């Protein structure tokens, strides 16, 4: 539900929070040096202050192109980047998108990051000019946005814009020592405090909550650099407002999945970063726990095969959908992963960063460095952002949009995670030809050099140069994808006879000097990851960290589909070229994958055109057929199509995703139901699942196993669950197997505690009736109370004659009321609503709801709607899906059923299929109620329907056509 603009936390809560903040302030500032805060929350790893990097190879080329063709020219080619601030009080209404104020901040952030990786003096000169002009344009009160004086910080995405400007100026100050930038940051912070701290205004009143609440991260960072108490109090005030919007803190502590939070858009990830900084400042582990819950949830449920994040700009719990993977979402996800790596020191996060960088980030920017995408799809084409989201451009900012200024951070963040400090030593996360100037915690300089052609080749030789031999611990990331990694120091294999464990750091402690090289050889064998849901029956191929793609530039003539004759009556279709990727032969994954690297010369270079790929491999597909694949970052560089989900047979099960019990759940005595994300496809019917319970986070010690069965969950019987000790954390994972192989859910593993004081776990996930899957049944025979289910209120109704004319056989809604029912949870991939309806008055210039479960923007898992005199079945899941309409005759009774089963939504009228639509196989919703005759939660406009209704039945399964026909023929019977 959308919060009212006058929401304020209760006075007792404000007093408690302010008191807690004061205690925190006293602790955080104790013994802190002037102008800085003390950090009480320890980190496992952190960026090396003042580190400088020089990259060679593919990354070096991309970094140089980004500097030359974007960072150096963007301000000159887009003068509105700064001029928009000069025009804000001109008296003319600004013609800007609400987030235009972010552009210069994002540009500056990526520019400072690039300075750590480029010695080009022109870059520093260009950025200095931007900073100097930006500071000149700051208003007397500290305002540094593009909106008129009477609108400052009160709406648009103005706080969001200031957050990015603060971050950019702060980073510039830390890199250059420019005090003007630091002063500008303080003045922004002071204005935010003057506007929203100890006033009658709240940050959530500025609207656009996912965006504007990101200011919490900027205020916390500013406090860390200045030690000014008001900035920390302001951060706490924003944290209070979370409860009225995204609720990130409480949902994180409760173990709720990120995609099930009230605001799972990508911008919210920057608010999550604010909790990391509050943990650093205060040492309160609850902030750390809430943040890590959301990071882990995204990793389990929403990480794409490219390493990127988002489906239509938000988390959906389904990373297999072909919805947009926005560049800004990838950047925010990389920032969150870096914070998670700082907190945990888990090298698997560095693996994830590597995948996201080499594929999602590098794939989002054209090799020329001149432009980036808005959407970098798993399958499809790459379209420049200034074309795809051209609506953001203005005459003086033709190339500026949210993604064009943000995308370069995908390269720049290498300077924050490539080499990190680890206690008194260093951790190497990035592999590739480079030189890094770093330092130990005691200030000892260390130069790290890598000689390699990784990730095209398999060997890395690393040397560390110090002023004199220096003992410290060097941590080397052993990728989780490399099952066999060979490591030698000074030409001698590491002393431990056991091969280095994949997915962990190898720790080497000794005096280091340049004459003691470390050599790593990785297992670059081809591997695949099976798809699920929308990509069932397909797989993605990887070589090392690189995702491989079928690029239409390299499709051989034998693979190109034969052109079909087009009817002469449709010349526009005849002119449309057939896709070269329409007839891809399936790969037999039950056989060993055979791949050979192809030299990039001759025919390959001719087909590639102006932009050569980094890597080309030939992979055996069907009988005597070969697929030529290239690295994802280079695929589609000339505007053509590509695929990363390739058809296959003989696939092992896709990775199962643990769902319930939620992480840190407390469960009462009795049976325990372990469930996972519902699988898709015919192959899922032969898939069997086992749950493994351990008392260790890494699942090293197995306590018990349960189940070997198909379906969506396993129930641990009460007598087995009784063997688990109370108040002891138990970690669980799911193993899925078919006749070929098995796969298991990824970490970090969720854990639960048996708590004798907690209620037992519900017997069914949605509260459905075991016999038939019924969720809610209400005859509506002159009354609204359900025969099965939970009422949630009713207005504007009266008894009415039923479909057969029987007295009190129905209810009638007056067009201003509705009937609501509560749900434990809304079903996921299959459900049915069945109801008799007679519309008494067709809505005009709006639509009216027969049935709706709307709970948030673009989150309505099912609505049966009357629109312009027609009946539709629709779903809102990130975007809209729906059937064609069916004409309605006012006053006539109809039996209506909407059935979702898998990827199909079917509309039945009087027992017959009248329309259908393709919908996502699985999507998750926050809906916990539904309404008849209106929208249960939306207050923005009337969606009421004047109608008579009878015999509601709502099921947590998709009814068959025969069952729907039977309900129609039976008329109004007992549920």
C-alpha cells in the first residue's frame, strides 16, 4: 500500500531512535581524530587507499577507449551537464527528466575511478574543470540541483541527484585533496539536515522513495569523513523512513527475500549500502545482517547468466526472463557485491564480480568506448542508450541519460575490488595483465605485476615488489569455476599437497620480493549452466569467467535458415531479413563438451568487421555440426543478434533455489516443509529433490537428509525434526537430480532455529485446502462471509438475485465499494479464479475490476478487468501481460474463469476458452489480499465495478478445461 504523505513514526519510537543515535555518536566519536569518525564495525577486506592500476590486454584497451571517447568528450559534447544548474532559477520551467541532477555526479564518480587506472593528464584536467564549474554553481544555501528555489530537495529525484553529486565530489576530494569539493559536500549535507532534520518534513514526503532515500548512503559517508553528528542523525532519520517505504532494514532482519520487499527496484540497492556504512560507524551487527540478507537473496534469486541484475529495473525472483537488464542496475549490483565482499571476505563474491565485469559491464559499453546500452539482454541486440532511452536527451545533452553516465563505473570499480587489503596483507581478486601500486596497512608500498593473457589463456605469473623483503599474507582468489588450480611459488608447487580449494582464498605467508614469482594455472575447461523457467531446455556456456555467445556474424552458411517465400500482399514482411539464429542445432550435454579455440585471423577477422572479438571457440553441437561462439562482451558489436541461452538436450537439473524456511527463521516443534523455487519444463517432472541439513555454514557436517521425490517441497516429519536441538542454527541446501547428474543450491546457505516458543510451520505454503487446493470460497448468496478463507472487509454491497433468479443468490456492488479477502500468500506459477458476474453498469473512461490482487506498481498477479465494454484477464509483473478482450452485455450473467498455468494465462467465459496470453512462467508477488469489484490497495483512482457477483472460488492451482467447464455447468453449487 502506498504510504500517506503525513506518515510519521510514533513519538516513542523517535525518542528511542534519537537516544540510540546519541549513544552511537558518543561511541563513534570517542578517540576519533578531528574531522573524522571512528569505525567500530570491522571489515574482512577493503579497498587500498591511493592504489593505482595500469591495465593491459582487453581491459586496458576498454579503459583507454572509455577515457578517450567518453570521459574526455562528454562535458564538451553535452554542455547541459553543468548548464542545467545555471538555468535553475531563470524563471522558466526546467525541461528535464526528474533524475537529471544525477548526471554530473555519476559522470564524476566514473571519472575519479578512471583516474586510478589512467595516467592521462587530460583526464585530470577535464575533471578539474567540471568540479570547478560545479562548485561555482552551488547556491548560497548549499543547493546543487537543477530545480527552482521553491522546489529544492522537496520532490523530483532531487535528493537522489544530490546523493550522486555528494559521492562524486567526496571521491574527488579523497583522490586530489581538493578542499573546495569537500566544502561543497558539507554544504549539501547541511542543507539536507536543515530541510529534513528536526523539522516537520520527512524524507519520504519527497516521493520517489527508492531513489531519494539513497541519500542515507551519502550522509553516512559524509559523517565518516567529517565526524559531524548531524550527518549521522540525518542518516538515522532516513532509516526511520524506510518503514514507510522500502522497509529494507526490518525485512532484512526478518529474512525476507529482496524481491518480496515493498520496493525491490534497483535504486534501492544504494539505500542498502547506507546500512553498510551505519554498521561501519556504529558496530551494530543488525545493519550488517539486514544488508547481507538482501545481497544473498539477489544472488540466489536474481543473478543473471551475465552476472548482471534486474528484470525490468527490479528484482523479480526470476533471472531467466527476457526483460531488460539495465546498465544502471548492473552498476548498483556491482557496488553492493563490493560491500558484501568487504564485510565477509568471501571469495565467491569476487567470482561474481569477475563474471559481472567481464560480461555484464564490458558488454554494456561498445568497444569504441563512445556509448553504452540501456539494456544488455541475454539474447537479442545491443542498442545505444541514447537511442533506446532517447526521451532523456535534450538539445544540450544529446548523449546523456542515466546509463551513459553510469556505465563506465563498471570498469572503474575494478580499482575498488581488484586488489584489496586483508588485515596486514593483500588479497588479489582480479587476474589479467596489469600493474598495481598498492600498500600494506603499515604503509609499506607493494607493486603487484601480472604477466598473462588471462582470461583467454590459463596461466598467470604474479610478482610482488617491495622496497625490501617484507613478510605478509598474500591471499589469492581461487575461482569457484576452476576445479583444479595449480599454484607454485618461486617455481616450486605450494607445500600443501591438496589442490587449492575452488571458491576460497589460498593464503601464502612469507617474506615477499620480486624474485619470488607466484604462478597460477586455472582449469579453463568448457562448462555449462542449465536454464530454468523461461529458459528451460537451454543452457549457457562458459570458458573461465567468460560467457560465450552465438553471434550472427559467425553463423556458418549451413546453420542459416532457408528463406521462406513471403506473400506478395505483404511486401513489408518480405523485406524483413530472417534471423540467422532461428535454427540453432541443439547441443548434446550428456556427452563431453568438445571445444577448440579459433585463431582470430582470416575468415574470422573478415566476418567480425571493425570490432574483433576477444575469444572465439568452436563447440561441437549435433551430429557433425559446430557452433562458433565468441565472448559475450564482443557479441553484437556491429549491431547484429546474439544468443547466450543455447538449445540443448541431456541437461542436468538447473540449480535449485532454496525458498522456505526463510533465512534465520524460528520454527516451532512439528514437521518442517522445505521448499524451493518451482522448476519449469517437462523435464521437471522427472527431477527429484533431497534436502540436506547441516550444523555448519559450509555444510561440512551433515546432520540429516530428507526426501528423494519430485515436486516443489519436501516435508521433514515431526519425528525426524525432533532430532534437531532447540536454539541451534541449522543450515540447509537442496540437491536436485535427474538420470544424468545432480546440482545443488548455492550459498550462503539459509539457516533456521528450532524454537519451542515459536508456532509450528504451516502445513501448506499458501494456506490452501489440502483436498482441492482451495484458497477462498464464498457463495456470495446474499452474504460476503467465505465458506473457506479469511474476510478482510466489505463496503457498498447488498443481497441480490442469483444467476438463476433465485432470491439472495448473489451480492450486488454499487460501483463505489468492494469485497476483500486475506491470503497467507499468493500462489506463484499456477492459480485459478472462478466467479459468476453480471455487470450492471459498464465503467466509462476507466476500467473496473471483477477481481484484482494489486499490491504495488506493476505487481498484480491476476486481475479480471472490464475495460471499454470488454472482459480481459491480465497480469502486471514488472510490465503488463493480458488476453484479448471479450464483449460483455450489461445485465447478463456470465461464468468467468482466469487460469494461470505455467507460461499461459487463459480466459474462460461460460466454460469455453475465449482468449489466452503468454506470461512469465514464474514471478513473485507481494500480494497478500485480493478484492472483488475494485482494486484492493490502490488509492490513486477509482477502479470500482458496479456488478452482481456469485460463487467465488479461488484455487492455488491451474484448473483444467474440463474442471472449468464443470463449474459452469454446475451453476452455483456448494464449494
